[in-house]
C-alpha cells in the first residue's frame, strides 16, 4: 500500500504516503480515520509525504466520499510534511473543497516543528 495510518494517541492520526496514491487505498484510509474519530473525537492529523512518493493515481476522479464531510468537521489542524516540490499539489488536493480547519505545509526536515504546530 502507498498509504498507511497510525494513531499515535487518541487525538493524533499520522498518515504516511509513498509511491503512487491509489483512490481505493485513500478511501479505505478515510474510513479508518472516520471510524477512529467516531470513537475518539476530534483529531490532529499529520500527513508525511515520504521519499519515493510519486503522485496521485492518474485519470481518477478524486471527488469526496460519504465520510469526508464528517472527517472535515472533526479535524482540529492538519500538518503536511514533505519535499517542497509536493507543496502546491498537496495543498490543492486538500483544498478541493473549503475546509473548516487550519492546514500548514512543512519542509521534510521540520517534523518537530510540524508536531509543535499541531498541538499548539
């Protein structure tokens, strides 16, 4: 899989990406996050774009799914950490619809700063 999610504590979801993100894998991850949010409440989300990330699956409709609205209402903050070449694409993907939470992008070497920003 090109995407995985772990829950570092009840209010922190960490999503790691590498390779090419496939729509089915992203949707499955969204369902895991949704279920965790239902059990544990609002979340801070950290997305790590790891070395070897290549892009999103081409020619696929990346429209919202049924759990997206719930997830968007239950994210406190979202930090993305990765190579700066992915910054614009990542922010464009995440801003596909207006979201009611703060998003910040951090260069790959700034994991500690991203963690501090998430919990501020």
